[in-house]
C-alpha cells in the first residue's frame, strides 16, 4: 500500500497558467477550477476503467467519472468499438438515423414515465426544454424547484441552485431576467409542508414541480420515506406536472432510474450523462399526450443541429446494453456500500463528525454529524475539512469531486481492490487532519 506521496503537478500548473488567459477561470465549466477546495486544478491526459491519469503522469482512482456518465468504466472497449464503427459511417447527419429509434426504445423500456423521447445535447438543454413543455402543456407559468438542486444553467433554474452555483456561494446569477427568476418558487427538499403551502398560495398557477429524486448536486441526499409519493399525490391533486430530473440518477440508481427504484412515476423525466456514454446527449421524456406538444407534432418549439448525434446514440446504446447484463447493479450496490461504510469508519474512528450514504453507484459523505435531508443541512458541513481531505486524497492517488456539494460515482470497472485502497488512503488522510 502506497504511503503519503507528494504530488508533482508542474505541467498541470503550466497549462492552467495559460488557460486562465484564454478561458474564463481557465475552464469550460466552473467546478473544474477547484475554487472551493483550493490548489491548482488537475489537468488530465487519459482515462481507462476506474483510473484517470494527469498530464504529469500521476494516476488516480476516479470517483468523478466525468461527473457521472462513465458508469461502465471510462473508455470502455466495447463502447469505443461501437463509437468507432459509427464514426466511420458518419459523425452527424442532421437527419433521422435508426440509432435514435433504438436508444428511444431502450429508454422507453427502462424508464416507467417514458412513452416518447426527444433527444438533445446536454442535461441543461433537456431541463430548459422540459420546463418549456411543462408551461406549454399546462398553460401555467410558475415552477417549483428545491434549494440545492441543479437542473443545468437555464434561466428558470439559476435560483438557489446546487452544484457549481452552491460551490461558488452564488445563490443566483446576474443576467437572469427577474421576470423569469420570479416564476420559479423555491422550497427545501424533503419538506412536504413547504410544497403544500406553495400550492395553497398559488392555486391554479403552478405548471409543475422540478426535482432531483435523489439529490446529487448538494452532495448525496436521499428522499425521506414517502416524500416522492406525496409529491406525486399533491401535483396530481393540483393539476400540476411532476418532473424527475434523472440526468444524474438515470440508469445509475437502478436501470430504470430513481423512479423505478422508489416506484413513483413522474409525468416528465429529464436524462443525460449515462445515456450518452461519455458523449453530449440529453433527453426529455414523458407520456404521448404531453410529448406530442413538442414540434413538429405540436406547437412547442425545440430543436438542435446535433440532437440525436449518431456517435452519441451509439455510445449510449452500448452503455445501456452493458448495464442490462446480469448482476451489474448488485455489484455497483455492493462496492459502493462498502466504500461509504469504510469512509465513514475512517472519519469517525479518527474523531471526525461525518455522515453519508449511497444508492447503487452514487454516494456521498458530509463532514457533519447529520442527518442531512436537504441543502440547508448540507451547508452545516465543515468545508475547510473537506478541502484538506480532498487535497490529501489527491496526494494518495484518489480523485474525488472538488466540492463538498457534489455526489461521488463508482463504475463497473471499480474493483474491490480499488475500494479497499481508497478506504486505506482515507484512513491515512483523516488521521493527519485535526478532528
Ligand atoms: N440536472 C442534473 C440533475 C445534473 O446533475 C446536471 C449536471 N450535473 C444537469 C441537470 C445539467 O446537465 P449538463 O451539465 O449536461 O448540462
């Protein structure tokens, strides 16, 4: 077992010194800049399976997995083969391809709420489009979202958002029209009374409720027993639509997503990450009578030059095929539970307050006693301690998401040995950090 090592990140530092001059903050997406954990961001060169290698040649066990897509392991050989075969036939048609039917069928077979699917190119686009659809279908304007949930960077969602927005301490964003932001009503996750209150106050005005059924963007937070079912009931009673944003949880929390695991079927579902197998693919899905509001079947406009990109479809199809093999979710469940149990024990046995959990291949740990039921609770975490933990783990060859407010991910490529090495690394790091 490797002991503490110093991390040489000279090349990463050189590249970031140049990057900050040509891209805002030196990155293409804010969390990558390591603002909340400090230190120079790591610049990567290659990834395979459960490992990722930086430009200085350091290898890490990867629990970020491109923020979720690589559930079968990064650069999986079968996915690469499927992508290469498709790439030789064409990168993009800007016209229908049979691959779209195939991926649509795979999604419809798996996800209970999906009868029809529209493909887009990111989770953000899926959520923006689904919000428009909610409004178009109901003829109502207001949307309820939960504090600390992230649904991409659409104007309607940059209100008390999670992920990078939470990490940077921005509760919302300049440039968002006040009239748009004011149509978003925010309530705490896991608080059913708060939702009831909003519906009482805004009778007949709520188009729908948007949420991450299991939260990943304030760290990992599970729904309380009965919460999702109650949301289903309340939205139905009020003629509002329920949307599960399963961009992160889709095909991760069971093959049919969180809705399948918790047996609560929303009206609409947004997807991304895993369904593109590492390529930019998103989707929104729902019952035929709602989805046929979308152009050209109906009047709600939404389009995309690269939507349904054949290479992305091929990567997604192969990824789902691998996930359907026997034992995959049981394996993911087992190694991830072991990981979290080991991390919590490493923290607590060294005198640190910690809580955490996992569902299949998604997990999290907070440096607070807990329980954490929403973003308000998550904010009690000791983020200074997380910062030291994150840096310590990098030095030990473990790459965790650079924020206390991001979930972690495992993949089919993570071995039991990877998990035990990670736990041992955490023990060493947490023993060095003052409790
Ligand atoms: N919804 C959820 C639940 C997400 O986790 C994310 C991204 N982390 C998004 C939407 C936005 O997806 P994208 O980054 O692909 O635009």
